[in-house]
C-alpha cells in the first residue's frame, strides 16, 4: 500500500500550490492539468474487511483545515488525515486488546492495567477510545487527566472492578509465576542484554518482576493470560543461551575487569577453577566472540615494551583530577571506568591562569638525565638489518601523563590550544622539496582540507596465546592507505611487527603538556607491491593473502573484516593473531625547524584519529619525528621540541 506522510504532503503542496497558467514558474514544477491521485481509506485499500466497522475520527475544530476550494490544499489535508487515522486505529486496537477476561480484578492486576494504559497512550487516544463506545461522553472528557481516563475505560467501558485479594484465595487463578535457577546466569542475562530492554517491554504490557539475587529467583506478577505469554516468551529467550569455555594462559583478570567486560558485551562469566577456564554465556554466539576479544585485549600485555617516568620537579606540586572532553580525548574501554589525575604546579595567588606560559616554563635537562634517557631507550633493541627490513623510529608525542587511584598510569595524547597557532605558521613537509615558503595562517581544520594530507587505517592485532608454552610473539599492526574516495588501497598494505618499543614519559607539571619520548623498532613483513609481478608479493604470507581475499573492504564497516589471521614469522613459526582495535588517521606532515640549513631535520605530524571496533571516539595527536636519529643527538632533539 502507499504510505503517505506529512513530509510528502508538505512537499506536494509546496510544488503545486503557487503554479497557475498566468503565474511565472521561477523554477517550480508546473501544475498538471488533471491531477489523477486516488486516496483510499483503510477499507478500500484492503487493510480491513468491508463489513468491519471503523471507529469514526473526529478531528478538533481548531485543527481542521478550512474549506477553501483549493483542490491542492484538500489533497494535502487528505494525506495528513489518512496518516493520522491509520496511527489512531493502531492505538485504539492496541487498547482494545488490553481488555481483561474477568470483570473482577485483583488489586495488583488492576493497578498494573491502570499504569499500562496511563503510560502507553496519550489523552487524545484514550478519549477517542471512549468516544467509540460512548459517543455522547466526549464533551465532559476534554480536561480529564490520563489516569482518570484510564480508570473510566476500565470501570465504565469494560465494567471491571478491583477486588482485594484474600490471604487464601479459593477459586481465583494465580497471579504470579516463579522461576528458580541454580545460578544467577539466566536472570543476569535478562537484565543486562540490550540494557534491560527485554524486561522493559514486558513491563509495558502490565507485568511486574520481582528478583531475588540471593535465591536466584525471578517472580512475575500479572494477569493469567499475560503470565502464560511471559512463561512461553521467557523460556524461549533462555533456550537461546549459548556457552563457551575459554582457557586462560596469562595472568587472571581482576573482578572489576570481568564486570566491565560483562557490561560491554552483555555476557555472563563463570570461573571454573578445576579447569582454569572461564565459562562465557550469552544470548547469541556473536556476543561470546566479542567477549573473547575484550578478554584477550585486557589480559594480553606486550612483553616487548618498556616505559620509564621522569618528573622535572617544581617548587610546589599537586595532583588535579583530569577533565576529559569526550569529543576530542578518547580513552579505551578499559580505562574509561577510572578517574585520572595529572601532576601540576600549584597556582600562585597572584596568577590567574596556570596554563599561561612563562619565560621560565621551558624545562631544563642535565647531561646526566639525557644519559639516563638514552639508557632507557636502548634496552633490548634488536640489531638493525636492512636485509630483514628492521628500522628504528624516534619520536616525541605531546599529551598528559595521568595517574589513577590504583597508581596505574597512562599517557593521553593531547594538543594544547597554545600550539595551534604555531602549527599554522609551519610549511608543509615534502620529501623531495626544500622550499621555505611561508604558509598563510588558516584554521587547522581548513589546513587539513586545503593542504595535501594522507589518510590511513591502522589494524591492531594481538597474538593469540599458543596451546603449548613458548616465547611470546610480537604484536602486529597492519596499515593501509585510504584514497580520496575513502576506499582502502589494498596494494598499500604494510604488516609491521612491533619488535621493541621503549619510551620515557617526561612529566613537566610547570608546562601545559607532558612529553612521551618513544624509540620504536619495527619489522616489515612484505616487500613493496610490484605490478609487474603481483603473485610474488604475498607468496610467503598465505594468511595475509586469505585476509585480503575474504575481507570485504568498506571504511567504517568492520564486521566484514576477518578478525583472525595467521602470520608466518621470520623464525618460520605460524602465529595466529586476533584483531583488537581499528584506528583511522588523517595525517598532515609539517616541517620543523624552518630556519636551519637542514629543512628536513624533523617532521611534525598532526593526526586526527578516530577509533572503532572495541573502542569509539576520536582524539588529536601531535608527534615530532626525528628523521635521522643517528645524525641528530637525543639531547638536541629533546631541547628543540621543548622549546617549540
């Protein structure tokens, strides 16, 4: 059937109302000479039988359209009335189905029915239902509240009266139904799945739920007919519960982490100590699969990562709670549940803004401190070998070093507003150009649009623990370029093994930002794509070949990607990896500094990063990249960035 709506009616009226043979069109559609639109009522369209009596619709005089003789306006009015009548018929039929089978209702069932009518319908619908049964009663119902209209329908239209339930009812059907379970699994899944939407829908029907957590007991109260419906529906829901046992190979997650995973994935965890397994239950296998990914992401720690903290002391320090902005500063799912604080200097009484930079705000580092940083950044580094495609990357990221009440710490990338104006005055970085032209300052968002920027998608993979004890495999990242049409360029795939990542967190409470100095050692598993010999590109990585063939590449639609992949490691072992995070980068490369003979000494990389898969949100990141770490000393690099 044709489904008309208000927008269509307004559009039709706008297009044709001003058209006439004598009026200029001015871009409007010309009115057809003979309008051949046929509007059917529900009976004529076959929605109801011809002999079925329809409730009469009487719109208010204030809202009804005046008779103007304009066929076009009448046409639009008929469309609106048709849609309104169709919606009203559904509401009236829904009210009719709530009529109890018995004229005597226990007080509990009576109150539940009264609450259901009051909360589910508006006053107009309740008045129209009364008018269909008592046409002469509409005049004195205008100012009645919904609760009084609902009570009138129950007692006057349906002739039902509440009765007191005796202590030992005889001849009265039971108004409660009790489910008893061995564990809280069934009740927990009913409460947490879709954030309790299942119970909310039952409650709208007039059912009341009483839950006893200690006894694993669920009691449902309502009319006998509704209880029968609830019994069948709940048993059908619980029959869809699936289970899977997951073995733990590393440290056991804390109870808080398990509770967080249950909340995020709508699952129920039971620990089996004899088997050292978790039994995961859910109402669908997909939820269990996601829970396994969350669990792996929570317990897997990269053994090839080290992190040291160094604080440049200030005369007076204090810890302040860190105010997050959910739009630009995004934590992952594991850290969102905690409160975080940053170490910063105490504000003097004569200073109104802590974030105002001063002449002495730039921290000063000694040679002993630099030597300590070099030692931390050079731990466990692999030997650089061009034949093995191993390379080093040295960078400094701006952000805030944050600490929780449990003394855990994270580094949150952040670009303070004082750096934005400096970025706009920097020229673009080009590998084959040494032009020193001064750019015209524009807003940073416009800078990303008007200047050449690159877009990438980053897939983070965590090694799945092996069945037998062996050394841990390095973490895996797969990067793709994204073209101007937001299509993923599959031939640009770069699978990178994170062999070693050493970092030093430099806390500077007297400044607007802290600094993370990172030395990365990565290994590229693929050569560059050769169009003359495409078959040789993935000849040694069958897992990556399968990953490309079986994944349906569409930006921001990650359900079509393969979540598990097998990788041939350099030591000829096959390692399975699980996808745990997806990030989309918009990158703008700027040159710094601009007043030296070496224009390509550093790259400032501005990134607009969006998260997906397990995490959502976005944040912005600013990295200073040392192009030639072997030629520029660490001390020079750090001092140049601190003075930016």
